[in-house]
C-alpha cells in the first residue's frame, strides 16, 4: 500500500476540520465560480469559499429549525445536483446511513435535482417549508441557487455548502476538496505521464471541462491553467466542456480528435466520467494517450490495471457529508465553525489502484 494511501486511511478515521484557508478561497464569486474570483477553485473545485458568504464562525443559538434541540437528532436536508454522478450517489449512501444510525432524524430529506437548476431551487424551497434544522447543498451552479440560499437565510435556516460553493448568501461553512489544487495535481500527473511515455520538447494537452458556471468547473480549470502557465514544455491545445458526463465527453473528444488528431499528447478531464468518454473516443480512433481525471470513481480506477498512464485525484464524498453533519450539529449547539473545511485529495495511479478500490469500494 502506498504512503499516500496509508495517509488517506489515517485521515479518514476522523473528521477533517482544517482551519487553513484553501488556495484561492478568498475570491468574491463575481465570475460565477462560487466564491472564486481570484484564481480558483476548489472544486475546489469551486471558486472557493468566499469569506463574505460565510458566517465567520458565529454561533447558532437563534437559528431556525424545529429539530435543533440537543435531546434528539436534527431533521436536516441535503440537496445534490444529480445521482447520475457516482460521486453524489456516494453522498446519498452516507446520508442514509446517518439516518439509520440516528445521527440525523429519520425524516431528514435527500434531494436529487436531476441536473435541473429549477428542480434544485424547488427542492431547497421544500426544505425551507419543512423548517429543517440546517440545509446542506452542493449547488449545480454557484449563481443558480442564490435566491434560494437568501430565502433560507431569511428563515434562519443555516446553510452548509458541500463540494460546490454558492456565489452569494450566508453559509456556515464550505466543505470541499481544494479544487484548484485537484485540477493542478491532475494536470501535473498528466504531464508526468506524457513525459514518461514519450521524450519530446513540447507536450500538447486538451482539457474536458465541466458544467459552465459551476464553482468546481471554474476552480479545476484554474488549476489546469496554473500548470500550463508554469511549464514552458506544456501547451493547452484546446478546452471545451464535456458537461461532467461520459456521453458529452465522448462527443467533445471526438471533435478534438477530428480537429487535432495526433497532435494530442494527453487529456486532462475535470472528472472521471469524462475520462471514460475520452478513453472511448480515443480507442475508437486507435489512439492511446495519457488521461487523468478527478473524483476517484470505481469504473475509471478499475481501468488502471490495463494502462499505466491513466490516473485520477480521488475525493471522498462520504467524508464531506459526515463532516457537514458534524459541523452543522456543532453550529446548532452554539460552537464556532471554521469558514472553510478542506478535504484532501488522493492521487490514484496503477501503483495503488487495487488498494484504493479495496479500501473504499471493497
């Protein structure tokens, strides 16, 4: 088992509540990247947790929510973009476990927006009408839920942003991987793979980006640009959205192949589902180049056994939800909560892929 994986195993055993500010997490969100105007994003992946949108650790003694007393678990809500993404399905699983274990009330609600902005807004409004103790949300886009977040604020319902941040409104905390760093590390991994597979003066990479306007897209894209600008031997050949889906990425990658062909030396994908689509398009064209993604989905990691130049930066959505619940309950109890809570990413390659799958999917 690699040293990095052992370290992740240790981290997983407890709540991560780092007080350090994520790189690029002080932006103002004016570019629609969740609070990420100054570089970056955490998809951290997200235009990072704008300090102005956080409650700066204030207590919640006057917060709304009918189930916020300490004698019974709180009734809470979690809203996610779409269960089409394995990442969010893993969030649902740990949320249901929390209900079964009594960490949160059995009538707590999980909302799948089906990648529809209007549905997510409606889901948040339903949670508000149910007077939940606190709301956890991973926004489809940073700007799209602003009015709904403001409504929650007006109803004294604390809001916790997970994975993707919001552009405006008051949040208790923002819990996410540093998506700028994830984008940076995945792009660097792709460059390393390209250098190992071929000796050239310059390497040309294409980027498959995510949903336009999502904080995670902005932040991971910033990480990609950081690496390109800091490496004179790396050229960004093209960048286009794959909408975080395999099918859209397949279509976009086919367009890249038609336009650039053998000029493509590597592919950086802002998530693993798009990496799957890129691989399919390349295989259909009898091309094999390094591909890296982000998230650590099982379907992508299982392919590493057949290609040493595939990789990803894994996130742990389970830890994000668990941390959000713990910090939400702490806030209701009047404790101070960090404005930003970073969750580290784990580099997964052929070397540690089997260990990673055994640990998190076994």
